[in-house]
């Protein structure tokens, strides 16, 4: 088996997902930032944390909806790329990737600070040779790394290694860290409550000596503390039962962490005056006050160890998420596919993890001396991404994408995503110019990267550009011009989708699909569609599919190995659906198929003949060419092609040409005319054959005027019949009875029905035209 996208194993449960979210946020928010933020906002820094958390909660609702609709590796990048297109996908992917790298470096620096406190008195400073000045920041003279930076480098190397080994190990470590961490913080809060003094909070009779206006700059500073919830969506492809677990983990982690921040930060400013809290190790500073005597040493040591665990878990979770964003971009050819390699033993995107780890270590060395730059740069990049996430949700909803079917939906749509956009971009205005400039540099770099490289490599088109270009006459000229300019120009593999309901009996469909793919240097997507009853929730159906997926994959692989596929790459997948007929259309759209090769006949759920099933899909144009095989044995020695012209007969001619070139088939063309019109029929057929590269085909003219009878008679001498759909509607042909439907039942050989997308009214598409 070969194929396109490689899938990540589903190893993470709800507890691990919550641990990743909580661990990332608590590590940054409570152990690193309170001292710096308190000096920014004063005692009302608690409100800064609450404001940042409220903005995060609004965005978390949108992330939850998108995540349950598309639980894929890459999270925000994946949603934005699919909705807004690869230009914005490049911005979000690069922004999220670099934002997480900044954040990971920030968390590692926090780890280094507490490690230095724990080792109090041990000199870790190490002079570095002058050639290090070749790094992006040029330093004159020797560069000296502080003890905090050395500790940060130790943390960075350790957690890059853990992530290299696999997500299951990462989730287990994260759960253990967070469980221990919450226990220590609970003890800290209980003891700290008895040391709280309201007089310490008030200054000159008020709680806002620096002014209430400083709440928002404070919120901008601490927003990096709430980046953890988005990491859960980023690992959605590895999450068990994402429809249920993803929104619980995302929303729950934000709510839990807001409560933790409110309690602990409130205690801190009530124990030590806001302008005296240590900016490097604030929790250890407070622990020294609330624990007295011998307990003081124990308390400080315990809190320092908790801080090491918390900042380590933050770095660990961020590296986990950032590497998978890089993996997702590689999968879409936004960055080189070299990054897309899965480790044969650990099943992780190891190259992506290694590259991300290198960036984190670089930031520690070059920018590790200024925590604010690292934290605010991470926040700005993520706020841009969150604004794009909310825009992506609106696009998916308004464009009415058929496959967009989330298990969770945001309340108060469209107000919620609009507020998410406004608040996210508005908070950037309270950052310092240096962080804004640094972050915008990466955004501009992402746009340039798209124009120079990604635009010519990727073949993914966004829902937004397709929506605009398909309605170009209704849209403003500026929107049409922008969508056209940003459209990717990369070469996409010609894709043939082959849906099967029973892999044991439908190997001929794979062979036929391979003929089409081989002729176009393309690939085959073999999709095993399993239908479940309406009463079964799809997420339960998905659980069932996961249980049988290994058996299904083995079965499909054996079918592929025993089938003549002409050395064409074949990717095998299993999907579950309530409506297998509609799912054929959904798969074709998702895979951007050029051709669908499907079976027709007993045993296939999409042949039930119920009009209400396909009617919704048929209100739209067919997504691509459709070939429907009534399989009585795939013998292609002598192929009959009846034709009277028309767009679908062009597809019939293509299929005949493919079979002739790939399989050595002998082609006979048939035209049925009335008595006395033989010469006209022969002239038409000769010209038609020459125009379509079939001038070597045998020509047969029937003058009985009985089209169905003539085809049935000629079919006795042939092993396959290919019939174009003319202008008959699909529903009319396959359910209501038509020429093609009659021929399918009349002849003894296999029949291939061919239909090419055309613009027709709903009535014509369902029932055909009077002159068909």
C-alpha cells in the first residue's frame, strides 16, 4: 500500500488532553508572570488575568467547534488553511509555529530560573566562543550564557527528546506532572489564605494605584498564560473520541485555569506588596513568607519543585503542539514535505520535532535575557491566529460546506466569533511596539514565503476563494481579484476516488480506477464506506470503525495486493456515514477528486432506490467525473461505445482510449440511426472518432432506429459497454428508468455509465430534459 497522507495514532485520552491544556497554562501563568504583571497593572493584576481568560474562553468556543468538525493534526493551521486558503494558512501556520517556539523558549527560561534558585550558589555561567556571533543576533566579544539560560537549555533538550519518543509517553508524563502540581498548589493556597492581608492589597486606600487603565496592558502581557487550550486542538488527530473529548478538554481547561489564577494571584498580591514580588521566581518569594521556620525551607523547596514541574510541562506541551503544526504544513506542501516523515519506531514527525527544537534552543540563547519579549511575541502571533480561527468558523458556516458537521457548535453565532476577532486584534494594541514589530516580521515573512515557494507547491484551495470565484458575477471586483491573485498554482496529483462497500467483491473497481489514474499519472484513493443506522450517533459509529479499522485495513490491503493496479499509488481508508450515497459525494469533494469510480448493483447501500437520499446532493453540480460500473466481470478485450454525441460521450471516449492504451482493448463505436440515414451516421461517427483520438476504432452503424435493442444486440459480441449519460438526470437514469438503466439490465456483459459535470437546473438534473 502506498498513498498520500500519513495518519497519527490515536493515543491520547480526555485526562491527557486536559493535562496538556492545564499544564501549559498553569506553568506560565502562575510561576513566571505574576511578578512582572503585578508591576505592570498593580494589585488589580487579578483582573488582567480574568480579562485574558475571558478572551481565551470566547476563542476556545470557536476552537471547540472547529476541532470537533476536523480533528486533525495542526489544529488552528488546519482550520484556517481549509477555510481561508493556503495564503492565510501560511500566515497561521508560520505564526502559530513561531509563536509556540517563542512560548516554549519562554517556559524553558522560567524553568531555568527556578532551577537556579534550587541550586542556589552553583555557578552555571559558561562563556561561549566568539564564533557564536554568527547567530542572527550579532554580539561583539564573547557571549556569556546565564545560569538561567543554561537551565533553560537543559529543559529544552530534555523535552524535545521526550516528544521525539512519542505522544503516548508525552500524555502520560503530562498527566503525572499536572496531578502532582495541582496537589502542591492546593496546599499552597490553603496555607496562603491564612497569610492574606487586605491591607497589603490596598495602596493609599485604593486597589488601583497605577490606574484601572493598566488592566488591559496587563492582560496583553499575561495572555501567553492561556495558550494551552489551543494545543489540545493541535493534537486532535491523536485524541480518542474527539467529538466528545475535544470541547470538554478545551473549555474545561480554560475554566479550571481561570479559577486557579484568580485564587493564587489574588493571594500573592495580598501577601506581598505588588511592587515587591520577585520578577524571576514569584512563587518561591511568596512561599518564603507564608511558610515559617523549618517549614519555610520545605515550603520554598516544594514550591520550587512544583515550578520546575509546571514550567517543564508548559514547554513539553508546547513542543508537542508546535512540531505537529510543522507536520501539518509539510503535509499540505506549505513547507517542504521532508518534514512530513514519520519515524518508523516512534510514529512521530521526528524531523519536524527536531527542527522546532532547534528554533527553541536558538531563542533561548539569543532572546533568553528578556522574558517580556518572548512572552509578548508569543501572544501577538497567537492573537493573530485566533482572529483568523474565528474568521474561518464564519466562512465554514456561511459557505455551507457539506462535510462541515461539528459535534459542538458555538452559542450565539455569529456574535461569538465576531467578538473573538475584535477582542483578539484589539488586545494586540496594548502590546509594546518591539513585540508587535517582531511578530509582524514573521507574518510578512510568511506572506513572502507563500508567494515565493508555497503558492507553487501546494494544491489546496480554501473554501473562501472557491466561494468567491464560483460567484464572481455577484462579488465585488476587489474580492474576485484578491482571490484570483492568492490562488495556489501548485500541480495537484490527478486523483481517482474508488468508494467500495465490500472490499472482498469489488476489486474490479480498483483495477478500473487504476486504468484512469495511470493514464493521467495520478493516484487512487480507495475508500471503504461503512453505513450505520440513523439511530447510531456518528461518533459511536466512528468508535465502531476504529475497532474494526485494523481488520478493514488488512482486508483492503490484501485486495489491493491481489488487484492489477498498473503500479499506480493506492491509498486505503475507511469512513463511516449514515448516508453512504451522499458520502460518495462528500469524499469526492474532500479529496478534490478528478474522477469517481463506483459500483452499481445488489449489495451496495447506495442502490437502495430511495429518492430522498440523493436528492439533497443532486441540488449541487457533480463534483467531478463519475464512472458507475455494473460489474459482471472486468473483461476489457472488446469494448463497445454507443454514442450520439454530447459532453458525457466525450468521457466515454476518454475511457475507451484509456482501455485501449493501458489494456490493449479493441474498441467498437456504435451509432443508431433511422432507415436511410446510414451514410450520415457513418460520417458523424468517423469525424467524432477522429476528434477524440479513436480513429483506429471499428465503426458500426445500426439502422433499426431502436437504440436499446441495437445496443443489446451489439453487446453480445463485446465484453464491456461504455455508455455516456447524455442529458439524462442521474436520479432519472438510475432510479426512474432510462435508456442506460434498461441497457444495464438487458445486456450480459459489464456496463460502465459515464457522466461529466454540467450546469443544469434541479429539474433537469433530477428528471432530465424532454428531448433526452
